[in-house]
C-alpha cells in the first residue's frame, strides 16, 4: 500500500552530464536514493563521458531564471544544492534568486574543474562566487584544488591545510567541508568546520577514481538537510553514502573513472 506521506523536496542548480555520472544526473539519482523528490535547474549543458568534457554550452540567463521561477513558484523547496554554474553572470543570477527566495538550506559545491581536467567555471566567475554565492551557503564543499582557487594560495603543508578551513569559513559560509580526496595518503581526511569547531572524518582511500563524487556528496548533504538532519549529521551521513556508492561503483564507459552506484 502506497504511503500518503509526501517526501521532502530538494533542488539542484547545476550542469547536465551527458554521460550520466555527474552533474544534474548524479544529483537526481542521489535525491531519489535518499527518498527526496528532486527538482532541477540546468545552468549548463556539457558534452561529457567517462573520459573527458568535449564541449560546454551555457544556458541563457533568461531560461535559467524561468526554470527558477517555475520550481520556486510551485514547490515547497526544503534545500538547494548548487554545482556547475559556468560563468559569473549565472553565479550572480543564482545568488540573487536565492537571496530573494530564502530557502531553508543552501549547499554550495564550488565546481571549477572536472575530474578529467576540463575547466567548468570561468576564471572571472570566482570573484562572484566568493562575494555573492558563498556567503549564502549553509555548507560549502570545496575539494583541495577548489580551496586553493578560492583562497588564492597553495595548500600543501599540514599548517597550510589547517589554516585553510578557517580561511574558507571566513568567506561567509556557515560551515565548510574541506574534502580530502585529492590527497595521496592511504587515509582520506575530510575536515568539517563550523562555529562550534572542527570535525575530522576519516576513511580508507579506495583504489579507484570516481566520477561524480563531489556532485553526489553535496547532493547527499542537501537531501539529508531536507530530511531534517543537522549539518554535522548530514555531512557524516553523506560521506558514508558516497563511500558505499563508490565502493560498489562500476565502469560503464571506456574511461578509467568509476561511476557511483547510487
């Protein structure tokens, strides 16, 4: 017998991945796996597979705005996750709409460079990201290269990494999850910081390259927040979810990257 209870609703504002492993496609699969009804606003269309990104087409601002109007005017959106936005104009538009709509939770994944190395955010958009979108974030989820780009300095030593979390928090987000997946140690250390302090979440490094892990992690956090978790609970549960999904991942294409089993 079907349940009459309505699932919570989460929105992803991101790019489309034609290969199905990252972006909007990964976000919606993640929402579904968490029992959350997923909405999407597509900010860019990529030609992409498990090997590389061959083309990026930014969606016109007027159509991004119309998508935002369509979902916010109809659905009680509990959380919003932003991913690939592509350029400064889109970042500013999304930030302006989020300030206007005031969703309860905002997760910002500052997507800049694909796993394959392709650039997914114009260099002039970083300033808009720092000054307009990140201050709206309840959880900011940069990996190490993204953190270096946001702070404008290398993060190589233990002291640099220790200082980075506080510097990222000073950009205005209410909490930061500095992801450790780009490190080289056998153990991955994801560092979460908020007003209460620092929490290190440690787990073994899996001997495989994942495709869409960052998108999936941010979406899982958004889904957990929409379902009533606190940010700390959401981050812990989302990391555990990505670990399971990557461990059980598969290679649907010719590339070396594993797609997560959402």
